[in-house]
């Protein structure tokens, strides 16, 4: 079961956005949606339509997901082990896939891939007034999985776009693929984990403990369950939570095979469609 994003709850708990700015953000969302649908990326948003702070960037996400939803899960990451995490909903959109899937051409323009570790929730974590403990959050996780986050931004080159516009564009999320379940994930030393991205048989990136958020991935999920409640409206059994890139972004070619390989979590493999 996947969770519908509770826009009413989020609008109450989310920092308020000025109504005039909200209208600008709706115009921005139409531009981003058209770029994603047509697979004709834009260079950047018009300056007067760009979000200028995190609240506006999250509001832009809300507007996008109201059209692209339902939500299948959340991506979350942080620039350092102590930094405040950032999150984004991941729309199902047919872009959720299992190991060995061939992606539809819709997800084969930018062809960005990141090796990640994702968690599948087995219990609800609804909104509540007192915070969840790490142990409660860990107990709600059914399994961990090797994963590939697929990047299909509305921007031609998101590396050249202002930060809040990229956050608003669902942090470039365009899909998600997961490998087999790892039930004993609590016994794994994440600090010793190495991730490798292999494209068409060639190793493109190999990194040990390469996630910029650090190796305490449960910190990220606990933050999402607590501080992130105003974004999620509560987490549900069946939600996927992917916890940031261990390898950075790797771009593939039409028809490419991409493998994300972890020393303890194993492999997940996808194929990009030919044009």
C-alpha cells in the first residue's frame, strides 16, 4: 500500500507561502510539468517564477506532486552527517521498478542513476505529537534494499540551475528501482559498505562509505518520521524511503545496462530503453 500525500495536512503544517508567490510557483510548476511530459528540458525557470527559499521549494514540490501523484515513497538525504536533511516525494508514475526492469522511454532522456540504500516500511508511522524513537522507526522497517534512484529532471543540466529550483523539481527524481530485500540490515556495518556503479560492463564509480549524509541512515528515516511529518502527512506501510547517493550521479546512454552493486546489500540492475 502506498501513501497518498496529505496536501491539506501539509498546507497547515508547512511554513506559509505568500498567495502571490504561490501563484508564481503554480506557473513554475506548469513549466516544469510540460518539460517533463514533453521530454523537452528547459535551461532554467524565469527568474520571477523561481522559489527563493526552502518553504517555496517545498511548496513547488507539493504543486507538482498534486498532478504527478500518487506518492510511492520519499527520497531523503543531507550534505553532511550533521546537516539538516532534505526530502522529496517520489511519484509512482510507472517509474517504480524491480531488479532487471527495462525502463520505458519516458524515463530515458537524462538517464541519471545513483546507487542508494532504500528501506521498505512494514508498519505505519502516523503523525503524532511526541517524536518517534530510533528504535520505533527501526521496528517499522520491514527490509532494506539496494536501489537505484533514476534522475529525470525538467532541466537540461540541473548542475547549472539554482538550488531551490532543483529542490522544487522533486530534486530531479524521475524513478526508483529496488533489488532484493535484506532483512538483517541491522547487522551490517554501513561504514564498511562499498558501492559501485557499472554501466555496460564498465565500472564508472566505486566508493566506500560514500554517502555525504554519512552511514547513519536511520538518522535520516527518523528525521523523516518526526521533523518531516509536515511534508509527509505521516508514513505508511508500503512506503519506500531511499536515503541518498553513495556514488554521485552517473549518466548512461540509450539502451544501457546499469548495475548498482553493494558489498553487503548486493546488486540491482536496470536497462534504459533505446530512443
